[in-house]
C-alpha cells in the first residue's frame, strides 16, 4: 500500500527537521527553510490559495517591513540594505510556518522532543569543550556568544517541556537534566551580557509568577554553585564577573566608544539612518573614536555592529527604524503577556510566559551584544515564538 505524503505532512516533517538541526547545522537549517518556502509557493500558486495567517500579526509585519523598505530606499547603499531586508524576511518566515503547520498535540510533542534532543547534544558538546578541552564552550555554534544566545532561549523551553503532562516521562526527566547542563554551559560561556540577561529574567519571573518563586530561587542557587565550582578551575570567570562594572575594562570601554559613535551617526542621520547593515562601513571609515583600540586591519574587517541591538537600529534606521523596532517587539511583548494571563490557570507553565521570557532574554542580552543580526539565532527565535503562539491552544483544547 503506497502512502502519500500530504502538503501539511510535508511541512510538519520539515519543521521537525528544522528544529532539530537549527542548533547543529546552519546549512541544513537553511535547506529546510528553502524547501518549505518553495513548497508553500508551489502549493499556493497551484491551488490559488494562500495560507491564512493571523491578521493582527500580518498587519504588524506589513507596517514593520514597509518602514524597513523606506529606510533601505534612502540608504547610503540600498543594495546592501535591501539584501538585509530579504534576510530578515527569510528569518521571520519561521514564525508563520510554525503557526500554520503545528496543529495537533502529537505534532507539538514530536517537535518539542526534537528540540530537546538537539539541545542535549549541543550541551554535551559544550560540556566536553569546557571540561575536556578547557576552553570557552561554543557547542556546535560558531562562537561562544552565539552559543550563549541559544542557551538563553533554550532554558525556558526546557522548563516548559519538564512541566508538560502530555510529554513522555523520559522526556520530562531529560529536559530537567538538560536544563542543568544548559545553566552550566551558560556560566562557562563567560558571556557577561547573557549572565545579566538571565539574572534579570529570573528576577522578572520571580516578580510575576508567585507559585514558582521557590523553584526560581533554587535555580539561582544552582547557578551560584555552578559558578563557584567552575571558578576553582577557571579563575578567569571571577575576573569576567568583576569586570562587568569596570568601565575602564578593555571590552567595556570599546563598547562605550562604539555606542558613542552610533549616537553620532544617529545625530547626523536622525530620520532614516544610514541604512541596514551599514554600521561596519561607516563606523570603521568615518565614525570610529580616536581612542578605540579595536580597529579594522588587513585581516580583520572590524566591528560590524555596535554591540547593542537598539543602538544598531537607531544608527542604521534612525527614528523610523526605532519606531518599527518598538512596534514589532512591543506588540509581541504585549501579546505574550496577554497569553500568559489567559493560560496561567490552565497550564503548569504558560506558553505565553515561556515566549515572554525568551523575548526578554534576547533583548536584554542585546543591550551589550548585537544578537539580532545572527541569522541562526533569529531563525530559532521566530520558530520558537510561532510554536509557543499555538501551543497553549493545542494543549488546553487537547487536540490529538
């Protein structure tokens, strides 16, 4: 008997594949997105029927990308800027794919298991790099700061999985174990912005979620223990911690100088900025501070972002860019909070709260790192957000 793979089945299976490989292989994740996009276009043209997306989200993205197009049209180099917009559209597609093609509890369960297994593999690699190679862990990512961004997003999902009664017991236990490994890797990553982001998210969580305060305090205690254990072997961890408040510390001073340069660019181009992805060109050629030590060389193109999401948006997009940024992420912040209020009595750990913590972590880390220009990070971010947007309804209604 020949089994026929339907359009919806194909898209769902590709989503499972994507969430498994997004942390493990950038190329494989890109292939998955390409295949899904091609299939959606083919199916829509063939049957003359486009996917029915959430109208409110659709309007928000329409306004956002209209403003982005205005910025690119006035850019100092429109070709580079329009290419950056195309890349951002590519990353945002995952939000809609997840919302459209995750429809049943069995599908959600398999996607969460795929995510969990990939997270466990990545953390094991990070633990190996930390305790066997004695180096800053980067997992299967390109560098430690990117790994830290993944870790920040993974931890709330792991708690979400561990509290879901619909998940197999073995997966809930593995999720609890993996969350401990994730915390260990986060400490070992030496990424100070990620440390601060996690701490502030934990404080936020304690503030709004009374029933889990005791658990949150235990997590905080576990982090302190992990930090002390690693600090015995890694005295550099102590130095990294104390350097956070030292404005004269090398990388801190360089960041402040970059922020000042970004502010100067904004002053000169206040309305529409210089254009998307042009910070590198303008900073290293015209706006770099005379005091800056980290400069472009023959073998190094120099800094291509100001180590701050909002400053990047402000100098590259001006007031128009800042407006679009606040509109997009402000909308999702409000929507996630409303989801949390709706779900908190029906779910042990709300999908809305999970999404809210991921958004906060991304933006808080983005105060000292520019993580929104990292395609692997943002592809996973939008996928997880889309998955969580539909998770609550699937779990509460018990679709199977």
